C-alpha cells in the first residue's frame, strides 16, 4: 500500500479540446505517483468529452470522467468539480484545462505541505505565457504566516497566489467550505478564497517554476481585463478582507488609494464614452461590494480626470518642442 498521501487532481473543462490532451498528459508525467484525476465535463460541444473519455478508458484506475447534467457557469462547474474530490485525499491540485504542470509539480508541493502541517495553501512560480510570475517572496521562504502574505498584497501590491492551477490545497480546507468559491467574486473568486483561508492557515511556497498558464488565446479573464477589472479587483479584495489584515490607519490609506485609481479610471472612460454593457458590468460589480455607481460619484472624480488629461496633453506637446529651440519661461 502506498504510504504517500493521496492527491486529488481536478480539471473542470468546457470546450477546450485544443489544449486538453496536453493538460492530461502533464498529469500522467508526474513524478509523484499517488494521485487520482477527476475530469469534469461541463456539456462540451467541441469534442473535449471524447478526448477526456479516451484517457479515462486508458487509465480507468486513475482517471475518472464525470459529466454535469446541465450546463453550469464557470464558478459552479469549479465548485462541482471540487465536490467530487475523494474523501480519502489529503491534498487537491486543480489544473485548468488549458494549462499544464511540470513533472515535479505535485511532488514538490506535497513535500512542503507535509513538512509544515500549518500550511493550508502551497504556491510556486508559474510560467505565464513567456514570462515567470508570482515573484515577491524572498528565498527560502518555504512557510510564511498567512497574515504576512496578505499584508504583502495590500501594502506592497505583491500577489503570490496566481491562478487555481498555481496552487495546491489541503483537501480539508475544501471540505470546510460549501460551496468552495463564492460566485459574487467571479472571475477572481480564487483570490478571495485565499484571503479567507489565510486567516487561519499559513502559506507554503516552492521556489521553482511548476505550472504553465496559457496566455495566447482569448478567455473570460482576458476579455474582462479590457474593462479595467484590475482596478476593481484590488478595491473588491480590500473591502472584503482588508480590515482582517490591516490596522485602521493602513486600511483607510489603502482604501483611498484603491478608490482613487478605480474611480479615476471610470471617469476617464466616461469622458471617452463607453458602451452600455461596460457600465452595466461595473455597476453590477460595485453592487457586489455595496458601492453605488452613478453620476453623483463620477461627478466627484471627473474634474480630477480632466485636470490629469490637460496636464498629459501639455507635457506631450512640451516634449515635442525641438531641443534647439528656446522653451517658454
């Protein structure tokens, strides 16, 4: 009998036929051997289900294919997939269907978690497209107090959680939350979970590149980035979790800065003109953290955006003046 802990690897999938085989093959190549692999097909129509079924038939004792009865949203599908984790597993490793793992990923992460029972989440560097992400923790910080990791984000803007593919979780923390991800925080529901869990757990980190996240195709996240989601996300995480990790003075300072960045962005968009869908998106996101969005709020920030625009235009024209000509005094 294998004495190493069981790891449940989970891949929720929907119409990712182009990348799915590469994802599955990366799990099969793991140097860590005691794992089960749960593939959850969310009513795919592009042949992804057939790819998953092919691998499940080849490795029936290791790979289990589950199909949803009806189409689920992405967060609902992820929550359903995590509910399928074996009750005997000690760890869970999600691999998004368009990502893949380096061969030593699971082994390296499990070693850190096994050495430190107070670690609930393990992260590592990831190869995001052609660049390495998740820097910010000094070597050899194998175990970091959860509070300190979260403060690093709020005070120094260092985000080390990556994507669901980047992390290994203790299965007990997944079983402790039903549902695991909160749909209100989509598409950064995974970030909110980390800030919740690190109130009581520590964070582990492997100083190696262990996962690959694809950046060369259109996704929900890439489409939303064009809507200024990064500004909203910082405000959202701060409002939801900042007071758990910051002093009152730190929180108020960070909140003012996050509001300034986000509402100045929205004000610039108002001056340029954006679609009804754009404003509907931001109105619904702000409502999720109990912020209203209307001209009363934008009216406070639009004059500041106008001043910034005037200064930008002035300095752009100033820089166009040839060096041999005298500048105005």
